[in-house]
């Protein structure tokens, strides 16, 4: 499957924003969303689902998208993830990203099968949209590169957890570090592996 501009063309006229998020699965860090309005006359070549691209290619496309499109990035915090649940927090980040665009789009293409609650603009949800829509593919690249850079920065403060390599996902190194060093302020306490470590002492009778 190759992403194209057909969903955007069908949703027009007017500026069409593609929206995607990254970071639902990690045990640590925020969830990050991006909204991108591409310029149909000047679209970077090679746009594709960020998961299918090498880190080097993602970085190059990130630079090209930032130079040639309207872009907004937003996050939902660890606290918001724990308070709302990860789906609602992801949708909150998406709405923040859309609201951060310089001009409101005429239509929004959302990756997934749900349109976020509270989104007042016309919108279409597209399952596997990052592999079908160029605008959503661009948003997936912006969101992933932004979040990966953030986790690399956080890894400088908490090097034991390997966030510069695993972006907060539950790799063996990350789970072992959780067991050995405990929970940081950047861990999602509502996620089971973190919750279990936080409360494991409660099950031990003195």
C-alpha cells in the first residue's frame, strides 16, 4: 500500500490537515500528536508511514515537511494519560495539535477509527491512515521524530531505562531497570507493569 493524496482531494476544497499520534504503547513519556497541512504543489518525495522508514529517512523527511508545510505538534502529559486513559489522552493531544495550526483546516483526516470528542471541525477517521494518506503519513513522521527526540533528552536524566533506544516502550532493559531502580516521574502509573512495581510492596505482610 502506498499513501497518496486521494483522501485529501475527496475532502476538499480548502486546506486539509492530516493528524496522527505516537506513544500509546510506552510505559513512560507523553503521547505526542502532530497535525500537518501539506502544500499540494510542494510535497516532499517519499512520504510514508513513519514505522516503515529508517531513522535517517524520517529525520530527512521531518526537515522537508517542516520547511514546506503547516505543522503543529502537541502532547498529553503522563498525568493526563493516568487521569483520562491513553485513548482519551491521545485524542486530547490530537485536538491540541489541530488547534495549534496557524489557520483552521477545512477538513481533518484522523488516523484510526475514532474522531476525537470535542473536535468541532469536519473530520474523517481512516484506519491505517498513515499508510493511505500523505498528510497523515507526514503527521506520523513529525510526531515520531519529535517524541523520539524528547525521549532521548529524558534519557540523559534517567539513563538506566534506555529511553534513547526504546523511546519508553517495555523492552527487557526497561522492565529490568524498573524492577531495579523503581518508577520515575515520567512513568505512566496506570500502565500495568509500572502499577505492579509501585504497589508490589503492599501485598507483602510485614
